[in-house]
């Protein structure tokens, strides 16, 4: 999966917006104003995703291409090297879905209702 494929998949999720809150070298994907994924453009083929802390250790142990995301809260954010052969498109989509759901599920009822308008 390329970073463009990852970008398109993130944007395919309901109510997702993209912006560059940290400057021209980082694209963030949000739902309800909250970030669930990011692409650090200065590091090609790297995807940053929100992570379930209970899954974090398992993912890092199982995949050498998944590690704690630099500059993000430990065990809550992981970075995935998309160009590593062990990282499949299906795995990236699965982890992106989890990241999206983690953020969406924590939105208030009011925020969710506003998204549906």
C-alpha cells in the first residue's frame, strides 16, 4: 500500500476531513475534529494511527514494521512502515478501521449528530 492508497482509504471513511495542522509536511485525518491518522510527508511510506493500547504490544511484537509513533503518546499511537513486505493492504485497512472507530466512538452524542446533518 502506498501513502496515496492510505490517504484515499482514510478519506473513504464517513465524515473524515484532512488538514495540515503541523505545517506542510504532515497530513492529518480527522473525524469530528479529532485526529485518528496521519501521514508525515517527510518520511515517505509511513502511516501513523491511533491504537487500542491493549493491541499495541501485540502489534509491535508481531510486526517489525510497526512501532511506537514518534512524537505521539506511547501505546496510543503507532507508526506503520507501508513499504515493508510484511505489511499487507488488508492489515493497514484493518488497523485504520480500528483507529477510526476508537476516535468516532468517543465523540459526544451531540458531535455525532452534527456529523449526520
